[in-house]
């Protein structure tokens, strides 16, 4: 036994000596303007086909090199590429520091590697300023194939469509902001309700997204995909912006650095950003949308191995709404297409949050991440979907209301190791999210002021504890295998304040979901990569459905797979194509007369996604996304298996000009094809084609921007539903399309002033 221990110690000593004398290159990449680390920069040694991607601290490393001279290329989208030539020898590791300067987007800097399956999500974030965006929710349109629809005066979260899903307000897409969940479980208006209006668009630095249930870090709701909005770690300059547009639309934004140059030299940054928006909208009844946002954010690097981030955010919004209107009321001239049957709809919402993260890196390159967050949220919404169907005297207005606190933690440990002599990226994580929801309510009301009856009232406790293990093995510089397993345990508790005599007032349930993932990526050549993703995910059902002994599945599974190709046919062209399918064990169907969702049967979706990015010249860019999907209910008869409102064909794209620093512009289109509005396709939700444009001119510290939406002034329907309703003068109810009209021609002018540092 003693000899065995001596042999083991000798082996460990030899390994240590080998690492101590290996030829290596290490480095760190910063943004020159803010002196902050750049995570995700690509550092390559082209002749060796070696690539390293910077971590959270901007660090990268190359090991096991031969002595000699190497040329390193450091690239990050939106920054000038840096080329360094270094000489390395045994026992003398080289350490480099790069400070990249901001620049226009250059597609030639996009690398096709086995380390990154799809670089297009980085491109989408860079050109956000060249799109006519009114709020952060509209930034979701940058995701290829994703469509949104607003149907309640601008204050309510938008309806989301992606990969053949009518996701409603977030049931099948995981949305986070700086790692803090946006989806609201067991929400008063619907499962997964996601309101992104608390984000200030100018503070968003990148939008990270992925499609399908293939990422172990993403749990609940990550079936069709996920999106994480990341706010700026620092400001290049202070900003004051004023905007004004049609329909009494006014907006003001202020962003100022709170620390001076001395703190920035120590890699510590803090800023405060505020936003105020008012708009009456294009409806006959003024919508009176008022929104206020504030964000305070700090980031500091301490001792080169600890990174602290902290933020406080506040959001308040109130509005009126005209709601969805029936086609027959417009056809007979009772109201205009911008009119209302019940113009007392609307609501109020607020969100206050605190978010703290502490990352530490060790001498072996491992990173230990910790994040804790707390959210205080309130919501009150008044809607009327059916008008006088259920109550001919008072009308069918409903109130959905709740107050909640969310507390959560996420921790992970990540390290580069070797297995059988080949690189292995090891990551494991744990965490929890707890929602404490008070007085979640569905009541029937009149003119917002009078409560007629309470349909639902109670308190909800929901806890999601999770852990995952994620291993990425590089079998070669071209072939990567990723295997992961995620475990989620959810606890549901519902206290029914309206429980009748003999009925249980408190109901409980707990269920577990295991979600394995297996992903392959192979670079056939430096310009062609193929990847195969597969995995299982889930979305939870509402606690009011999942608690107790209802027998319904609380955590219905989603099984999916993507076969994709990333191809660079030229130095300035990039094409991504994916063939995919996704099966759900349970579909959620929208019930218009109650304003809630109900679980139904199984569904299957298959489709094709195609994305093209081209740089036609140094200053002219083209992008287009084409997305096909075939969504069907798996347990219904043929002809009765359509999934209402699920998109089957969407396309977005445009031309962008980024010439000199003074002039920029873009012309963009959005297309959504006709689709089934009900299960037998007897009603059609009409599609649309829209053109939008933005042009901006910068002179010294002033930027002037003009943006226009729906340049052709099309009469389009933004949101559509099949709903049975009855108007005040009608004897019998009618089931037909109810819709919210889309924005008519809208123009907005803005001026921004930058100053200081």
C-alpha cells in the first residue's frame, strides 16, 4: 500500500512538472472604452486551427504549444480586430493584454468553430440601434423567427410566437435579464407571463438566445427556446435623449456615470439610467400609457480574480386599453377599427428588484459564480373578452390581480480539465427560485370600480430547486461533444380563500423532472460546421392546476432535436440552417372568455430555420431570416388537429447602412403568413407584411434619429383570437375573429446628447 502511495505521488509530481514547463500563451481582453472584461471574444491561432473563447474575466489560454512564433487574432463583434505576434519558449509562459476599440460590425470576424454552434445571436445584438424599437420587449424581434403582438394598450406584456408556438406571454420560452427570471409562474393572467418593459433599451448590451431545450442552465419554460438580456457593465459616455412621435408619444432617457476616471482605471464602474414614456396611442380612446424605469448598476474587478456586480431597478406603469374587438362591430360601422366595445380596460403594474453576483477565478482557471436576487412585483389588469355574453346587464369585464415576492440563488463551478488527454470543460450548478404570491385574484367587475363576484382568490407558494452537470469534451479541434443532465424539483402549494364547505382550503404537490441533453458539433472545414442537438425540457403548469390530486401533469415534458449547419460561403457571408422537431406532452390552449389557459393534449412541431447575414460592402449589410413550421395536435383527428394561432411561416430582414460615424440607417421588413385561428381551420388569422426604417446622423456629441413603422400604412391585425362574444344589442352570441389593430404609419424623432466619460 505504501508503494502505491509513493507511485501516486510520483505521478502527481511529474504532472505538475509537465504543466510547470509547458509552452503556453495566456491573456485577457478588455474593452478600451470602459476598461471592462469582454466575455466571449474569440482568440485564434489560425495556422494551428486553435481557438480559445474568453471567460467571464476576459481570460483565455493556449496550452501544449511548441516553441516558436505565433500570430494571434483577437476578435469581438462590434470591435476592431487585434493581431499580435508572439514568441514562446519552454518554462516562460507568455501573458498578453488586449484593449479592443469599438467599430462597425465586420462579418469576416465571425468564426465557424466546433466551440460555438451558432454565432448569429451575437450579430443580432450589435445592430439593435438600427431598428425602430419602442421598448425592450420589441428587442425580442431580433431573435430569428420570433414574432410579438401587443393587444392591451402597450402596458401589458406582448404575446410571443416562435417555432410554431403561440407562446402567449411566455409559456414556452425562458426569459431572463442579467440572469434574473422574467417569467412569472402561476401568474394571475397566465402561466409564464413575461413583462420586459422594465428594461431600458439603451442599457442592453447583448441579447443571448438559443432555440430548443438543449441548454442545461435553462430550466422551466425553455422548450421553444430561451433569451437572456444582458445590461451594460459600464457606459462609454453619459447620455441624455429626448424623443417625440405621433399619437402624443414622448420619451426621455438619461444615463450617467457615477464614478470618475480614477475608479475606471481600477476597473470599477457604476451608472444610473432612467426612462420615462408617455403615449396616448393610435386608438379612438386615449390609452394614457405612463411608464417609468430606473436602473442603478455597479461592476468592480478586485485583485484580478474577483468580479462583483450589483444592481437595483424600479419600474412602474399604468395604462388604459381598448382591448380586442369583433370583426362584425367594425364591418357594420358600429365602431372604427381603432374603436372599443369596452374602453375601461387597462391596468397597473410595478417591479422592484435587487441583483448581486460575485464571481471568483482560481489559479487553475476555474470560475466559481454566485448570484442572488429578490423581486417585488404587483399586477392588476382589467379585460373584457366576451362583452355581454355571461352578464347581459353588467358586462363581462374581469380583474386579474396579484402581489408577489421572488427570491432566488444560482451558483456554478466551471473548470477546463482533460479526459483521456483531451480538453474537457466541466461545469456544475445548483440553485433555487421561490415565489410567494399573495391574493392572486380573478373577479368579475364593472367599469373597474365595482366588484361583482370573485371567481378565484388565494395564496400561492411555489419553489423550484435545481442542479445540473454539464460536460463538453473536445475530441479534436473540430469535433465537440456536450452531454448534460439537469434535475428540477418543484413544490406547489395553493391556499384557496374561496374554498367551499368540505373542500380542502390548502392543496400541495411536488414533482421532479430530469432533463438530459446531448449535443454534437463538428467543423467539417474552417467555413462549414454541422451540429446535432437533442434534449428534454419542460414547462411547469399553474399551481392552481398542479396542486392537489387533479391528476394532471405538473411538469409536461418537451423532447426536441436540431440538425443544423453554419456556413461561410465567403469572407463576408454567413448562413445558418436548422431542421428541427419538438414534441410536447401537453399543450396549453388559450380560453378567451376567462382570460386564462387550460391544459390539453400532446403536440408535435417540425420545421426549418434559415438565417443569412451578408456584408455587401464595408458599410452595407443584409440580413434575412426565413422560418417554416408545421404545428399539430398529436391526438386529434386529421382536419381537427390545427393549433390555434401557431405561426407556420415567418420572415424578417433588411438592409443596414453603417458608413461613416455620422450617418447610419436601415430599411427592414416583417412578414407573418396566414394561419389557423381554430382547431379545424374554419377561421383564419390574417397575416401581414410591414416595412420599418431608421436613419440617424451624428454631429460631434449630438445624434439625430428618425424612425418610422409601417411605412406603407397597412391595415393589419396585430393580435387575433377566435372568441365567442355577444354585443349589447345582440340576442345570440357569435363566434368569430376578435382582433387588436396594428400600428398605423408611425414616425418618431429623437435627439441624443453624449458627454463626459
